[in-house]
């Protein structure tokens, strides 16, 4: 049985590479390419592919997680979404899975792993890259991270308002170097590596008022 694929990635070069790679694999047919989340939703509704290969960061417009949510909510939808991304933070994984993604694969995986994941997704079976699976298992086991200190919560609160390091330092009467040190600790405790990721996880865990 041939698996019909819709590619969604905002980088044309990446789409071209995936198109060439998937075109070499028997049993997989690319039926469309989308460069944005909105385009992916519209094409999924029209083409009804078996699997949408979805990147998470898509530039302007809705991101991959929101596009996944909308595709999963299409009337009579039987399309499965397989996330293919470079991002593996807890916040990204959680949003994608909660949105309805069938699988979550990192772009560093070997081609044969991608092919196998596509066939699994087409049958509704979950496939996770090993690092992603490890993070999911840690969360399911309830592995607690060190609690944030009062100062770290203060900085996180300022971060949620979109303030930069210099502005945070002025607001809290500390040095920029101290802000950077605290941010590093916040990232490590929340399992993220970006400011946006820290805020997303903090909201998810209700660490912000």
C-alpha cells in the first residue's frame, strides 16, 4: 500500500531534499508541498493525505503545533501528522503531542528511520525519536526538576513580559551578568534552551501568575 504524503516546511531547500529522498522510496508518494501552517491545513483538507510530515517552526502565521491541531480537527479526518523537526524541548514535544501528532521525529534521524516512521504513522502507530521518547518517559515518571528560586521566578516573570536582559537587570536592580547566570539555571531546570521555551513551559506548569 502506497502512503500518500504532504510535506510542510517553510524552507524550500528542505522540502526539495525531502522530496528527493522520499521519491526514492517505494511505497511512499508525495502528493503536495506546503510552506506554511495555513497552507498545510488547506491542502490536507483538499488532498486528504495519509500522513503530513510537519515541521514545527514555520515562520509567519500559525506554527506546526497549531497546524497539527487544525488538521486533526478536520471533518472526517483520517490524516496522521508526523512531526519532523530539529526542536526537542519539553514544551515543543508537549504541544505537538497534545495537538494530536501521531509521531515526533528529529531531522537528525537516518532515512530508513524516517521511512519506517512514515509507514507507522500511516497506520496510526506512534513513533518517537529516542531523545524524544526519553523526555516523554521522564515526564510520565514524574521526574521532578529542581524548584526555581524566588529570584529565578522574578526573572521568569519579567521574561514573560518580553523584557531583555538589560531591562530585567534594571527592574530587579541586579547586573546583566547575574541575569544571564539565572537564565542559564532557569533553562536547565525547565529543560529548554530559549526564552520563548522557558515562558511556554512556565505557563504550562503554572509557574507564572
